[in-house]
C-alpha cells in the first residue's frame, strides 16, 4: 500500500515541528548556557571579581547567580533527592528572591574572593549536568509541568548576558588605561536622512499579552486604552543631533528639564552622555572596543530618561509613551 511521506507542517525558530518541545528547549538550554561562557572568554581572572558600583555586579556573580536560578526554581523543586554543590551558594548568589532564601548584600558582591572563578565555573557545570539529565529522563507530564520554568530561566540568563556586558563596560571605563573588552572593526554609520514623521490615528487600542502562551505578570491583563493621534519619527536620534543640543546649552537651561533631572545635572556637573569625553577638541566615547572617536551618524546611547526628555523638549517634541 502506497503512503505519502509526512512532512513537517510548522517551522518554529528555524526548527521543524518534527522536533519535540523537549528537544528544542534542551538544545536552547545548551546554547544559552554556552553563550554566557563565550561572553566571558576574553576576561582575565582579575576581571571577574570587581564590583565598581552597587548596581553593577561582578562577572563571577552573574555566572553563579544564573546557575543558582535553575537550581532554586527547578532542580530543588522538581527533584526530590537533589543535593546542591554547596549549601551556602543559595545565600551568596540569590539576588532578591526572598521566597527562596535570604540574599547576600547586593553592594558586597565584589567582596567575595571565594568561591573562586574556577569553583563558580565548576558550579555552572554541575547545574548544567543536572538540568540536562532532568530534561533527558523526566517523563512527559513532569516536563510539561516545568517547561515554563525552564523558559523563564533561559530568558533570565539572557538578561544576565546583557548585564555582564554592561557591567564590564562601566568597570573598564573606570580604568585609566581604557582597556578594551575585545577589539572589533565596526563599519562607520551612513549619513542619516532628514527625519520623516509617521502618523497614527487616535482611537481605542488593545494592549497587553493576548494570552494562550507564556507571559510575564507585568504583561497582563490585556486591556483597552485610548490613544490620541500622534506622529513618531522614523529613525533614531544621532550623536551629531544630540551634540547640537549640548552645544546650544541644553545641559545649562533648566526650561528643558524635569526638576529632578536638572537637579541631577547640577549635582553631577553633567554636560554630555555617559562615556563621552572631550579630548583635543573632539568628542570620544568609551566602548567595549576601548576609547573611540564618536561617529556622529550613529544613534546616541547611554542617555538617561531625563536627558532624553530634555533633548525631546529642546527639539520641540516629546518622548513617546509606552502605549
């Protein structure tokens, strides 16, 4: 009896539906965890341990905390006889999840010379082995029960991948040697055209998660909101345009600033975005490439809300709302 070959009928993230959800999430777990280690590959041992400010954690802590997350919210809850590598890791590497354990002081993460970088990497391997073993051997009902936790854990780790880079950047920027995280050749930005404005009609719009799949609590509930008609620029503000704001006294004129923002400008003596420095009459900025001459065609970065709001007012516009 002749039969037709059954072909995959769905493509999700480049993977055919013939692959199970379990196989996809197992591969994603391996890929995400491996990429975190790839990000710290350029570092020397000393780079892993410095905490430059309370809001910037050491790279070593990020490696451990993102592993602790899988341990605290998956392994310890889903596996009855699970034993952690070290009972005090739940204290050292918790951030603010009070429902699981008391966290170590956030501003003292840089005080921890022990466990060592090598021990933290061993801890990551230990957690990886147990999560992979769990995914490969748990029955389908158990997998369905815990797959959303795994998805959250992976999103959480990707968040910390971003934090590793942002925290390394501010750490290196405080070093007078201006060390580079890596050296990469980046193409120059093309000159930007004049801004065009895209119009949107007023009306009642639905916002929020539509349901039917995983979502974070702050994405719910889906609800209706009224939005007045508005126009949105079709490109980002460039370094050159922000420099015009600076040169026209934008940082010295309180009429463009919210009161709290201008108080910060006065208190900190701010006259430019974070990481900008003027040398020999030209503006440079510190990057993960080290110190670079600013490309005036690139989008401006590292401005806070108050700076962005002040620029918008100076330009005769306003910042868009979330909606």
